[in-house]
């Protein structure tokens, strides 16, 4: 039997859910009156401008609507409503790459948000429902700009700063953005890097929808200014009033779009609502992170991902907490940077990805012991399965065997955590997401709804709608239905399928076993194999390609490509040199089309790909080869069975 780790209850003073009995009571409450219990929390947590008429509208499933008829505003929920009790409390603590610091109190944040919102309205004509693309580094202005959009009802779409001009352009066009907010650049590892030039390239074709670019001057490097289009945020902000009227938003008005990878080449604009999203962001902050008034919370994600949205900006601020934003990287100037910051800011909850944990473990296993980390109560992980050695180091060395580890399972589409330990209640099994949170009806089933046997792999589904769930894919309702409600049914009704596999053990603990579709999880970031393949196919000499995940010591999964060339080098000597050059060119292509996060960790050149008689590439076989597994499946039915041996030979050479 697996060892259980019990929470050190003396570390926690005033938790909301104190033990498993209270957890089960809450689960029962939802079981007895699902909608009524959600309504209870919505009434308690949200500062409504106008009460809602209906809790859940299922009339147009799976386009579920929550709290219809109600009005509120997310910026008010996160900032303005706190001014009465917390105006001088730190809302955002910022630490720059080079160690510069900035603290914004709730009052200062409110003023900055208002000024920015006024700028968007007055200088750029942004109105409710307009889309604003945010391509920013990790500086407080990113959060300010997001909240300013919320304040006036504009829909933001944050694009991760590591994405290329092409990727940015696709997202701008799909969202038909009116305004792009960016920075000249920022700092990484002690050096300036640039963002605005990437925006310039993105806007050089096909982005007629964009009227203006607003540039936050962060690193002061030289950039090009296009007259009439580009404006300095730093200049315009000086003229703005710090008072701004809050736009009353319907519960279902979209708060943001966030593009994520799926199993086709084109990323999906996941659309989130206002009330349901913020309710769950706040509730999970309180339940999973046990956020208390004097806590300092640090999530190391980038605001360009959902983790940054929900657990750097919206969740902590809705809960009235102090959130830390860090511009730099965990290994600069050395692998002790995070632990130094934990000591300095007396961080109480530290939330990061297994990739970072593995890297910090590898680069400085003893580093945490050099700092006073006794303020920590909760250590969180997110984005990918955490392996037992990384978990052990995190628990024993970083947490000094005192902290609760919350292995939080969720997705861009779920808005917030869905399966996670509760830090004071749940006895933890290492590297296991444990149980569904109250209100989330998570089931591990076959596609027809039959529950899987204990210890058997099944599909991770959520069988009832929940307030923070994705509402649709921007401009593509059909793809929304197909992607999430097309695969699984329960009692004849289409249910939400996450795309992940999972397993339940004899104690009811849920372990996530990974994606069941063609999505790879690189350093906790989702990457569609089709997306990478379509970038590679743009190379003139590529005839066909298949991309799969390959286990990677630090990243969890790396990207591995099998490439078939149109013209093959003839001699052995030419081949090696040419293939080396081609691999470089192909990676450069990926960098241009998507960004450095999608670079291949490995690539081999093969004469063909294994295919079924109907021409479908057998990725399962390619995945097995990349993992170094023996091919056990029957390959005799393939159109070209001999290719498998040939690929294995090249792979092993
Ligand atoms: O495969 C699951 C994995 O990350 C995917 C979601 O990726 P994304 O939408 O980019 O959001 C990442 C941050 C929430 C999931 O489908 N995943 C996320 N958390 C875990 C996880 N896999 C295992 N354990 C987790 N705790």
C-alpha cells in the first residue's frame, strides 16, 4: 500500500475545510442540491450589482449559462470592492529580473486600472465587447491592463510573450482585435529582450482589424514607432483620471479568450465568462491555497497561460490577497533565486510546474537549505504529472516535510482547479491529484459512461456543468461541441471530456495518466502535434512529418519529429551533414511559426511513415519508438510494415 502523507495541521490556523469529514459534507451538499449550493457560494462571494434570476440555464446544452440576469464586474470584484477594508494592503509585489522591486497597494492598483481603462476608452475608443490582445512581459502593467479591460467590458486575449510573430498574428486575426498592448521589451537573465518588434512583424500583414498599439516602456531599448498607430503607455497614462466608471457586466459576458492547442493545427480561443469564472478562481484560492489575510502568494507561471490568469491575477486579487509577480527566470543569477525570494517576501504558498521543480532539483538540490523557508505552508504543482523523485525533493527539501503539497489538476478550459488535494484535509499520495473538489463531478469512465474498474485507465470526464467551465471556442461553436462534448456520453447525454486519461485506485484517489489525444505536454505547456507538424511542413524539402512526445528529463515531455524529405541526400557523408543542416533549418522554421517553446528536442529523417491501408499515420508506433519501447502491436495490417524496422534502426543508430 502506498504511504499517505498527512497534513501538518499545526501549520494552519483557520482553514475553510478542516478535515475529510468537512470535505465529504460539502460534496454531499452539492450532491443533494447542486444548483442551490453553487448559488449559496455565488451569493456569498460575488458582489452583485444586480441579482441573477436563474442559477443554471441548460436549455441550450452544452452552451451552459450560469447566474443569468445577474450583473457584476470582475475588476470591481478583484480591486474596487477591497478598497473599503484593504486599501493600503499590498495587492501586487513585483520583482524584476535584475532585482528591482515595486509594490502596488489595492488603492494604487485601483488608480492604475482606472487610468488605463480611461486611456483605452478615450485614446483608443475601446468599448464593451471589443477584443484587446495583450503581448506583454511579466510586469505589473500586464495585470493592470487585463483588469482595465475587465473594468470597461473589453475582452482580453493574452498571448504568451514567447510566441512568434506568426503565432501572434493568427491570434490577433482570429480574435479580430482592435488594440494590441505590448511592451518595448523586458529583461531576462540580466539582459534586455524585445517584444515590440515582434508585434511590428505580426501586424505587417493581415491584421487590418488592429487600429492601435499601446507600448509600455519597460526596458527603454530603441523601438520603431509608427505614427498614428503606436502610442506610449507611459506618456498617455499621465493624462488620465484615476476615476473610471465600472461597466456592469452580465454574468455570461466573456471576460477573456485564451488560445490553447488542440488536436488540429489551429489553436482554439477558449472563451471564459465573467461571474462563473471569477467565482471559482476565488473559491479555489480559498480552498486549495488556504489563502489568509496576511499571506503572500507566489505563482511562478507567466500571465500568458491560464495559470497566470487564474492564480497570479484573478484568483489572488478576487480573494483580496497579496500576489507576487516575477519577471525573471528561476535559475538566474543562480538556482537559489526562488528560495531567496521566498525568504525575502516570506512567501506562504509557492506554486510552480514540475518542470521547474526538476530543473531546480537538478541545478541546486541543496540550495533551499541555504535560506529560511519556514514561512511556506503550501507547495503547489500544476501543468503535468509530477514524478515521485521531484515530489520527494519538493516535499522534503523545499517544504522541510512540513508543507502540504497540492498537485492541482486542471486545464485552460476548466478555468480553475478541478482535482486537487485540500491542504489541511486530504491525506496525500505522492504525485497524485487525489480527489475532485466539491462542486466538480469528475468521473473516470469509458466513452459510453461505464465507470472503469479500479486501477484501470479510463477517460477523465466532468459529468455536470460547472460555473468556471469554458463557454465556447471563439467564433467556432461547432469545434467547441466536437472538441469537448463529442467523445463521451453518460445516460445518453454528451458530457465534458478533458482529453486526459486517469485512473482511480482502491481508496478512490484519482491519478492523471496524461493526454489521450495528439497533444504533447512540454514543460507543462500544451502543444498540438498538428500545430508543430504544420510548421515543419512549411519547409520546402519536407514531404511529410509526424510529431510525437518523447520523455524528457526536465521538460517531462519533449517534441520528437519523424521527417520524410522530398529530396534525399545521396551519399552517406552528404546525408549526415545535410540532415544536420536541415534539422537546424526546420527548427528555425518552428521558431518563426510558433516560437522557441515548440522546438524539436529530437528529429530523425526517415523514408516513410508507418500507415494504415487507409493512409492514417500510426502515431502509436512512432510514440513507442520514441520512448524506446519494444513494438508489441500487430503491424502486419499496415500498408508498409517494413518501415517500422527501418525507423527503429535509424532511431537506435
Ligand atoms: O494533461 C493535463 C495537464 O495539462 C493539461 C492542461 O494544459 P493547459 O490547458 O495548458 O493548462 C495547464 C495549467 C492548468 C491537462 O489536460 N495537467 C495539468 N495539471 C496537471 C496535468 N497533468 C497531470 N497532473 C496535473 N496536476
